[in-house]
């Protein structure tokens, strides 16, 4: 299937991470001009998603060099393993996690949407996670749920404009994902499988999909809401 990505310009924020690297590789296979962005990019764009000035400067640079911005994939967020499990319900940790994940998504989307609105076309995809569907970890649940809700609000605000906003929600990410799905848990998926979905969502072929929160692997077994 031709995803019609040849010549499209896509910025992958967090493009040096586990999922981000797979997305960059997959998009390039489809012919997209794909720019990896991170705070310490050696081959790509230097961008700090928690700094509005850094975000704006990065997008201005993309427009100056490439003349367009067709899609932004936001896979940047501190790994769940970096969070302090003993502080899962600590308001300071929760607020910090929301800022690093959901508000970073919002900063990036807010900077990209005016560019896309002028072009009448755009794709924004955020990587959240299946912790949003579970209790037991306030930090993990709230930062992911906040991203999903933010994305839905943005999707509704640009409905019918040619711009789509979606989120994908992996469970455990592994290079060798297990096939089994335990009750109360999401299915495992590989970076490549996640990248396959994201690549489709940023393509012109996915223009009828917006405001969606899509689980990757398998939606948490036994959960039907959110």
C-alpha cells in the first residue's frame, strides 16, 4: 500500500528514544522527510519540549529549511522507570509528570497547529500509554490520561479542517512481545508495531481518523471505558 508520504515533512519529537527511533525509520522507508528531534540530537533537531521558545525555534527552522510541516509525532516523555514508585501519589511528582508528558504534547501541538491550519493539512500523533486505563499508579495514570484528553480536545477544535489529532497507547514495549494477554493488563507490542500504526496515522490515507485513542498490542483485558 502506498501511504502517500513521499515528500511529506514529519518531525518526530523523542526521535532518539526506543519508539521514536522506530517511527523515524518507518517513515523514512515510506519516503517521508523525517526529522528526529530531541534535547540532545546529534543528527536531527535540538528541541526541548518543556521550553516553548525551543519548540517555536525548532518549527521555525523546519519551515525555513523545508518550507512545510505535514506531521508531528510526539513520543517524548521520561520513561516510567525513571519515576519514583514510592511517590506515585505525590502531587509534586504527578505535576512534574503531567508537564513532561501531557503539557509537552500541548506545547508542541499548539506550535504546529497554526502552521498546519495555514496549509489546510496536518497530522499530530501523541504516544500515551495504557496506564491511562488503570488505577494503582496515580502518576502513570494521570499523565497518560491527561495527554489523551488534551489530544481529544485539540482534535475537536480542528475538526473538518484537514488536520487530525490522535493518540496511540502501548502497553509493555518489547523487541520480542509476548502473545499472551493477562487479565487486567494490556498486550505487549514492539517498537516496529507501534511505528506501523503511527506511520499510517500520519499519512493522507488516515484523514478520516481523528480524536481517537488507539491501544497497541491489545487494549487492557477486562476494561471497556476511556
